C-alpha cells in the first residue's frame, strides 16, 4: 500500500467578528436557534468588508457560519462528556458537538435579518449561539432542499432539550421595568434560563445562586424543585 504523506498545514484568516448579547460563554444556548431573542451582528473585517462580497446574500433567509471556539483550550481529548448525557458518559469527540475539538471549529445555523453596507459590511442575525468576539471564518447560504433531513438519526440527542419554567423575583421585575429594553431582555433571560445553563454535574444542587451575563447585566438565578420539574428563579439583575 502506498504511504499517504502527511497533509500540509492550513492557515485560516477570519473574515469577521461577532458582536452579541453574550459577553461570556457561560449561559449561551448549546445549539443555535434556541434563544431567538438574542441579538447578534457579524461585522466583516478588511479586506472582506467589500459590499460586492455579499451581493445576492439578501435573497437567503438563513446562513451557515463557520467559526472558531476561541475561548476553548488548545488541547483536546479523544473522549468528551456531552451535557445531554448528564456530564458523566463519554463519547468520541467526533460523535459530539463539544467545543474541545482538535481545530476548535464550530458550525452554526443563523437567521439573516438585515445586511448593512453603509460603512463596510455587517449582518444582523437571529438565533446565534456565539459569544462576543468570536472569529468567523466563512459564510455559506443555507439550502433547505439539500440540508434539511428530518428523517436523519440524532444519536444521543434525538429531541430538543426540555425547557424549565422561569420566574422573576420582585427585585428582578423592578429592574426590568426601569429599562428601555426590559421586554426584550426579559424574553432573552427566559429563553436562556429555560434551558438550564448550569453545568451538568451541578444539576442536583438546589438553592445555589448562579450568575449569567447577558447584554450589560449580570442575571443571578437559582434552580428550585417544582412539581413539574426544575424551575429557574431570577433573584436579581445587576449591572455587569
């Protein structure tokens, strides 16, 4: 058998950077589209900010973004612990969507809301699951006739995760009432906390207060036991 030479090294240049409602990676939905209230913008950087590069893109409603998990460690392991399996069972890294990958590459499907070419190029997005500062490597239009396969098997994640009820304490309600963006912030908080962002190994620990940064605030919440499952209670919302 002919020996296959090692592949050549590959150098990739980001075409732009993400600005989003997620200043930190904790609390970000683990898949795109789960928190549609989250605002995001992809700002293309020179020389890729030429309006000619996005001509015709407005005809597509959804896009694939290839990006780098830039806040993940450079090291990787062949086995990972997916949160959907409780954080204990291990599967191969290539059988998961773990951020701890050999090349730290991610793929996200987002909705395109608007293209702004007044000063360079920026794309307003919906449903993004990306932390602010994420380097984006490529954009490709989504083709539903080629890429939607409802009959496909989904392994250990056959269905969307269950959603928790979310409530707001009086102090948190007061903060939302005072904000101009109070309604949209409430919606974002509800969508993020409904997915229970706590680490999988903490899911049994009640009463502990957690904090997740969204936009310019720190949302402090607790997980409470309820008859219908876990309920998330927003204790307070304070400046980040």
